[in-house]
C-alpha cells in the first residue's frame, strides 16, 4: 500500500505508534452498483433535519442503498421540495422529517397536511430524539405513517422505508457453529429484511428443515458438529424437494479448489468468511425472490427423531 509504520517512545512520556497508508477515495455521490440493495435502489427520499451531522449520516446510508434523495435543513426548504416534487411529477416515495426543527409550527403543519393530500404515494415518517407522552399520537394525527427514534437504527430505518412490494418474504437457515461469525451474518441478514433461524449441529439443521419451510440455507462447511459435506448429501437425497433448496457454502481461509469441492458436494454457491456485505447482497438477489414463492420444506424419512438443537433468531422479516 506504499505506506510507512513507526513508533516513538520516551521515559515517563509513554509510547506513540503510527502508520501511513494510501487509499483511493470514491467519488462523492457515486455508488458502485454492487453496493446497492435492489429493494431500495432508485427509491426517492426526502429527509429534513436541522443538524448537519444527522443529514450527513442519512445521506451516507441512503447513498449506500442506492436511493435518490434530497436533504433539507429547515421547514421552508421542506415545503419547497415537496411542492416541486408533487407538481413536477416526481413525487417522493418517503419523507423523513425531524420533529424538533426550528419553525415547525401550526402554519407549517397545515401546509404539510395539504401537501400530504397532494402526494398520496409519499410515506411521511417523523424522527425525534425526545419523544414524550404528549407526542405519542402527534405523528399519526398529522398524516405521518410512522415514527423513528433518534439516534436512528439502520435496521429500523431500512424497514420503515422499503416499500411492501419490495420486501423479501424470505426465511433463511444459518447453520454455523462459530458464534461470532453467526451473529455477524444474522445482523447482515436482518438488515436485508430477512427472517433467520440458526442451527449449530447437523441434527439441529435437519430437524429445522423438516419443521420449517426455507428459501435458502447458509452452511459453514468446517463446523465439526455440522458435518457440512455429509449433511448436504443427506439433504440432496431428500426424495421430494432437497434438490431444489439453495444451499450456500461458507468457509474462511479459502483456497482455489474450495469452490469446486463445494459444488461437487451439491452446494449451489459459495460465500467467503468474514462475510462481505456486497457479496452477500449479490447472493441474496440471485437466489431469493421477493415474493417468497420458492420456500421449501424438506422431508427425511430415515432421520433420527431426537430433539433438535435449534436456536431461533427472529429478525425483521419480509
């Protein structure tokens, strides 16, 4: 990377470690297609907040999701942008408005209600960092369809913005015995709007496949208790649907022949560890439909009926 590294130390002064490295900077406002979510790509969003740091945070998240967006720092700008969008035939899909912006008074709320009626396809969502009992019904009384507490949680923001028609109606089984890796993948799946169950042994995984219907399985091939390659063979021998259920192999410290080995064992695709969000997004868009039409329940007539070792993790489902 063409950098340097060094240290400086002195008695009673402590030590200082430092390094330099050169990185290419992405052009502002330009997002690589692989970084976007198809469920959010092209979504037109307005957000208004008088705090510049909050606007920068929202701009970063929305840009990364592939949204089109406009930002406003005051009430007058909000009304101006809403009017231009409504009359310019480019209405917003969603408008996020901070409750505590200056000059958010009765006149603003009256005009906002008028614009709400003129923009029937726009979802109005209120943001607030100081919710109290007096404000509980306020968003809904003024035509808002939702409420988000600040600081904003990425998962809640995603779920409030993504249109119902674009949400993934999917359920995924994550079979991984490594707690840290499992939690990392679950967090990313929840952010993508998926519902996920967890199994940490082969019996737990097979029982889950019998008891539930899934769209996709992520299987760590190197967890001893999962017997990855042998377990896939059992799934593929399922006399009804086992060959239809997509199974994604997961491995860390991979080598060149790992992909071929996974495919030879009957797995459909491959995901390296640690999981790269862009690679995960690409896999989900390849293997998961938005309508959940491919959900499959397996049957294993010869499977031992011992209790399943199953840990269920319920996220923000599509």
